[in-house]
């Protein structure tokens, strides 16, 4: 008995796929799927009619392409979601313009108001646990100690303090940039402390993968680094 040509069973599908030849050179999920189906049809057309492809083998190949295209589409969806999250973060960051925030660092700014009164930026810090004593040491640009402040019974978590700007000799610190260090203790034990500096937010910069805050002369910090809004 003559065996009918296998080609006759697959010509319609092959014709449909041939109409998409222009889409076969891409690397996206649809192109990969089209390329796979074309190769599978060619394999079926050229197989030995007396020894056709096993159904399990065909199912395995179909499962492989479904996995590849599924991953491709998942990556595409994840990329879109990440873009939406970045858009939302940038929008939230704009609400901080004109506000004062605490971010990791040990910077301190001293200036004067219109009446020549000394003003200092708030000093912030975070304690891992409550401390019986926190010593704040203030240094000038040369590293010399210009002031020391002791705080008692400080709770765990976020804390802030405003230095009055007075030097050890009773005069006021001149305008400029200073730094500070922390030493927190509870009895004889040290308490982990993280210094935070305060700054006004002047603008928002959307960079690749993250949103940055413009702190003026104090530079730029990531939106994710904001620990508290004052």
C-alpha cells in the first residue's frame, strides 16, 4: 500500500509560517517561537513515514519552547514593572523638594540668619538600642575638636539634636562645614550608632536605576537613603 506524502498534512501550517519570514530574525519571544515551529515542521516534513517522530519527543520539544518564551515574556513584564516602580519613586521624591531630610553621614553646616544669629544644621543619629550616654564630638575642617555635647538617657531608634554653635571658649563657631562623631554607651557596653546629617532637598535627579536627591553644596544622595523627613 502506498504511503501518502507527509508533506500534505503540514503544508497549511508551513504556508502560514512562511508568511512570517520577516519576523524570524528577531530574538524576542514571538520570533523564537516562530523559528522553533518552522524547524519542527521541517523535521516532520522530512521524517521517515514508516518511523514517525515519537509523541513524547514532540511534547518535550514543545515544552522547551514554551519555557523559553515564558521566560522571555516574564523578563519583559519584570522590566515594565521596574520602570513603573522607578516612575513612582521619582514622583514620590518630588514631594521632598524644599523639605529637610536625614541621610547617612556626619556633615554639619554652620551659618547665620539675617540678624547674624548663628544657625546650625540638625545632627541626627540612630541607635540600635537605648543608651545611657551619647557623646557628640564636633570637628572643624582641619579636624580639630571645637565642641563636645553629652546627651543622657537617649532612646533607641532615630534621634536628632541641634548644636547651639558655641565653641569651647564660649564664642560661636564661624560659618562653614564641620563634621561630628558619636560615642554611645550603656554602662560599660558600647551601643551601635549611625550618624545622620540633615539637609534641605533642592531637586530630584532621575538616574539609571535609581532616583537621586540634590542636596546643593552637600552633594547628591539616593532617595533610598533617606532615613527621616524633618
